[in-house]
């Protein structure tokens, strides 16, 4: 084969690979002809029950979220009362003095969003903003009427008029009039705008990311009016978000609580799924949350998007093998390995952070001053942030293995620094 022939063959091979991927993506495109737009009564637009007959395939698959199933890998799953505190007792120390030390369970399916929130032991004393992502009632009623006013009201008052069917449902992700994907979480819209992204002019594929990302992210509540904001101005990783909080960019918000033992001003990471996914192999390939967690299905000759928002290993054929050519067993083994390795390192990080809290407490008990411990506490705040950033994320490392392992490594390193700094204080000046 001549040099020219080799070049032509290489170009053809690249084209085959590229267009093969494109074909896969096109083959997964929605079949809009099978979906007929229905008129939903104005008083029934919030929720899901009114959409049952109009969109049966989507509705029936959505109700599969009621199923309580263990995770195929043993991490996560949709089970009632699956406690992180029992599985990782170091959390009891790391969250000491905060509501997450009272109850911290795995999330069940989205259909339980309202029920589980109302029953959590963390509820007393919370504000209305806490249910911003629990369904579109907060936007379609409260926000449209008076902006963020609901955010600072007692959560019990805000929840009172919401009916059971009006928690997370069709209108949470779809415009009830057009059924187009929509982003209603104004905090997300504003935070993305600061990053130069106009969510309102997003492509359809980007919207398949944003409808999930608007809630599956790290956030905080503005001290002034409790509205939702996001620490993304410096980047979408744990280090950049910590810099955001430390720099004063969060305004009057300084911490979520003061740790009961170490007296360290602490930050509680939420579920930074969007940030974890960012920069991953899947993100770079244009693969969104919906591609994996809500794949296209067929029934009776009709193509539809599954609204069973579940672990992709429950729908491997549709979620994974549209792009991957490995066997289902190989793919599961890969996911399992990532989860096992992440969990092991997460436990080490969490236990080391817990030891750091107790080391600072021991120094306080021995007479160390706040001035002497200031540097150690700042480093401890950072160490726990990195550990919690991974522990609070929903994929046990899979969304971005390299980012998560790096973040846990930073946590362990910082926690050891705290222990060394604190021991030096006790040896040197007490």
C-alpha cells in the first residue's frame, strides 16, 4: 500500500468512526411524530396526574420511580431509610452540630421528593427555599407571583398549600403548554449567565443537560434573601468552588454551621453532579444526563424517552450499548471498580477528616487559643469540603473518576496537614 493509500485509508477510518457515532446519536433522536400535544387544564398543569392519559408511555415510565430497588453496584439505590450515617459513622463526627448528623439517607426516586422531604428529621427550622427543586409549584405559583419572597418564609408555611400530586412531576421539566424542556430554577439561570451561558437560548441537547443540572448541583442560599446561588464564577471543580467561598464572592454567606468539636466554620456540599460531570469523557463527547439516565425506548412501535430516572445499569442496553461495544458484563464491572475504589478512598478521607476535628478539639481542651488554631481550622474547612464534595455527589465517582479521586486526595492531604499543624501547636507552645 502506497503512502497516499495509507493516508486515504486512515481518513476513511476516521470518517467511519465519526459518522458511526453520529448515526448512533441520530438513531436516538426523539420520534416527535408519535407524541401529540395535549391541552392540560390550567388548574392541573402542576404535577403529573393530568398528563397520564395524554402521554401514557412517558407517564407510566415515570411512575416506575416508585419502585424501591437497590443499586446494581451497591452504592445508592432507591431504598427507604438507607442511612449514610450507619454505613459511614465518621459522618457523625464530621457533621457534628449540624442537621445532617440527625439523618442522612440515600435519595429515593424522584416521585418521593415531596414525601421524603416532609418526613426528614432535618426539616424543623428550615426556610421555604429548601423546596425550590422539589417541583414547579415554587416557580409556577410562588416565583411568578412574588419572586424570591417565598424563600425566606418558614418551610412549613410554604409547603402547606401544596397537594401530594403537585410535587415533582411533568411541569418540573416541561412547559405545560408546549411540553418543551424548560429550566425554571432562576438561581441556575442567573449563575449560568455569569458564566456567559444564556440558558433561554440553549440547544435541545444542552437542555437535556440543563433540566437536570438546574437542581443536581452545588448551591448555597444568599444571606440577604435566601435565594439560590451557585459558586461557579471561578470554575466547576471543588477547588474553584472553595476559592469562591473563601474570596468573599458569596457575600454575607460565610458558613453553613460551626462544628461542635473543632469550632471550625464549615461548608456543607450539596450534590455537585453537574460539576462532577463537567470535563468528563462523557461531557466532552456531548453525552448528557438524559442520554444515560433517561434513554430512548420503544413500545408498540413508538419511540419515547424513558422517564424512569434510574441507574443506567438498569437499562444498560438502551443507556450504554448504543455507544459502547463492550458486553454488559464488562461495562458493569468497570462501573463497579470505579465505585469500589472511590468508596474506599472516600472512607479514608472522611475518617482522616474526623480525626482532624478531634485533634483540634484536643488542642482546645489543652488550652490552645483561637489565634493558634486559625490556620489549622481554615485547612480543616478545606479538607472536609473536598471529602464532602465527593461524598455528596450521586455517582460514587463514575461521573468523573479522575476528578473525584484527585479531590479525595486533596482532602486526605489537607486533613493530615491539620493534624500536623495542631500537634505542632500543642508541642510548641502549650
